[in-house]
C-alpha cells in the first residue's frame, strides 16, 4: 500500500507555477496591454500574487491531514 504522503507529493509541483511566473521578466517587461490605465508590467505582478495565493491554498488544502 502506498504511503499517504507519497500520494500527495504531486500537489507540491503546483508550487512551481507561482515561483516561475514572476521570474519570467521578458514575458511581462512591456507597457501594453493596459488594464484600466495600469501598464501590463504592474497588473501582471498583481495577478501573480493572486495566482500564488490560490495555488498555495490549493496545495495546503490538498496535503493537510
């Protein structure tokens, strides 16, 4: 029978997404498109913070006992 912790291990790979997304600076190093007058550079970073919150919550709920 597999260890219960081993079945949850793939959930930890989701944490790569909010880690890598803000590090891909060439992807968002631009001004357009703007959202309500806010340059893409800034609202992308805000979206990454929201994404990190959602992903970390999913992983936490998935691995807690």
